[in-house]
C-alpha cells in the first residue's frame, strides 16, 4: 500500500476526489473544518497520528517544521512540498498526475518516513 496523504488547505477538494477515485487513501484539509483551522504544526501532528504524509505548497513553514521535528527526534510520515513554479496551484490535473506518479513509485505506507521531498512533474 503506498503512503496515505493529507492535502493541506492549498489544494482543492477535486484533487483528493480524483486521487480517491483511483483507489488512493487521501484526505483533504478542505473537507474538514477542524483540519482547515489548524496551524501547520498541528496539521503535521494530525497527519503523523493518522500515518499520512502532508502535501503542501507552504514550503518555508514546512521546511522549518521538518528541521524542528528532526532536531527533536520526532518522526512523521512524510512532507511533500510543491513549488508553484513546478506545478501551479490552479493546475488540478497536474497535481493529480504528479501525486499519482509519486505514489506509484512508493510501495509502502512508510516509504516517506521522516522524509521531506519536492514533488516534480511526471514525465508524460
């Protein structure tokens, strides 16, 4: 089973819906009032509790969090950073294809254990 994802508030519900329709386990913060209102720290903690990798455009804050968690020897199930110059925030199809491609390359739920990666465009 590939990693499970939690899409932060920068992602449309349509991205989560499309990935779920492909059989992937994805939660969108946009679908949950509690998640929508959480700080980045709380979002990462909630994702870790649910064994999910966070997917975000909020690069600066999540790089800082990843560093702090590593220094505190605190693990998480992954942080997937998306740069708007690579995949525009409005490019739902591009987001879906890139995340699907990433997950296809990761065979286990914990494949991103305490790893922070940038999401790239898949070669099509």
